[in-house]
C-alpha cells in the first residue's frame, strides 16, 4: 500500500512541476491534456444530489475563496491563495446544506453567499466580510416541498433571491424575495413538475432579464420585467428530466445548453426555442455541465465519469475517471498556483478534486 501511495505522490509532484514550468495565462487552451492532480480538500460533503455543492469566487478584497459544507453541516470558508481555512460556521441549518450561490454586492462593497438546505426548505444569506447572516428564509413552502435550487438576481443594483421547488402536485410558484425577506413577485409553475435547477440571464442586446429553469419535462424561460413565461424548450415525443442548463452567449445566436436524464446534451436557440442540435454521450443521466470555451464542454455523469465533449460535433474527446459516485458539480476555476483548471465533486463524496 505504501508503494502505491508513494507512486501516486511522485506522479502528483511530477504533474505539479509540469504546471509550474508551463504558462498559466492561456485561459482557453485545449483541455485535452487535462489530468487529475489530487483533491483540494477531503472534508467536504455533498449530501444532496444537486448542482453547486461548492462555490469558488474572487472576493471584493481580491481573495479567492472556496465555500463548501462538511458532514457536520458546517459551512467552511477556504482561502485558496493562502491554502487555509479562514472561517467555519457551525450548525447554520437544521439539515444538510445542499448547495451554494455567490453574488457581488457592489453598492455595499461585500460578497454574499447563499446557502440552501433542500430538505428543510431553508435559504440563508451571509455577508462574507464578517460571516454575519443577513437573511434567514425558513420553511419557504408550507407544504414541506424541498428547495432543489435557488439563485441571485442583481437587477439595477438591487439583489434579489429566486427560489425553485420540488412540486409533486403542490403547484407552488417560483418566488422572488428581496434582501429584507419580502416576497415581491411570483411566476406560476407547472403543478406536476419539479424544478431541478434555476438561474438568471441578462441579454445585453435586448436589455432584458430572464429566469431559466430545468424541469422534469420542459425547460422554461421567463421574462422577468414583463413577469410572464417567455419560452418552453423541449424535444417533442421524448420524455426526459432537464438536470442542468447553461447559456452560451458567444456568437450571434444565444444558445441554451441542457444536460438531460436520458444521457443527451440538447442545444436550443434561446429566443426561438428551436432545437439546434443534440448529442447522446452516455447511457445514464447527466448532471452539471461546464463550458470550457466555445468549443468544449465538460459533463458530469451518473456513471461517475466526467466527459469532455466537442460542442461542434458531439464527439467525446476524453472520459475522465476520478470519482466513486455520480459527478454532480463541475466548475472552471482560475487557481492561484495552477492557472485555469477544473474543480469537481461527486454525490456523497468527501473529496473535492482538482484537474489541471
């Protein structure tokens, strides 16, 4: 066993040396040579099968933070520049923390972290400057529906919170809260669908804000300013869950890229809702997806593999092994030592891996 550990250590040291001697400023260089280095930390715990089990961001004070939760339900703040834990908040929620979101509050010169506990339907907002809880939204849905995803919307320097829920016949709407906890708006949702993922998108050309959701049967977008449904995205005659979605806004056509439970990546025209392309890349469900650049997409899969996919033709360029459970979170990160790399985590795993 010691021999295996020593070889693994030697391989990691060799890989570190290669990275240290290479250029780190080529953000979009071809990711085909990406390799698993090791784990960043080994006390994280991705309890619930949702996206964003951790969050990485550069703070307003120019510190690169990693935020995650451990098995004791604590929130951990880890300084990636100094390679050390800076804060631990114990028992912030009654149940396990399922995911995080980040927002920069420029007006008040602070970073905000949203922590979500899916099981107890609770959202809390934290000021990263002092880790004070500035908002507690407990029991958001009275019928014990779970919060499977939530996000921030920064509109005209006003920061809002948008919730999604697990409906199962409840029919609860998507709700919008301000930072005082006041419910200011709602969007009617299909009563028979769970919303697995929710996010926002700003179209600079139209000067408009949109909410986008990944649901059991149909992904949807909502026109926020007009307070109404905008488009539905679905390949007809096929049933699948929409697990995660991202906006690709790098050419004339804005694309909505969706990972689905039938192992297919589907790409829609955001404004017309026309299906532009689709690629079958797995026989199992897909989880979080992460754009590397306009050509490459990393996909976390239920089969414990991260797949590197060429967006232009759907070819699988690499199958990356390094997880023991379904890969639920993948983030493209600029690391202070290794440059552009990936962080990833599997469901109910303690390790958070780095790929360089």
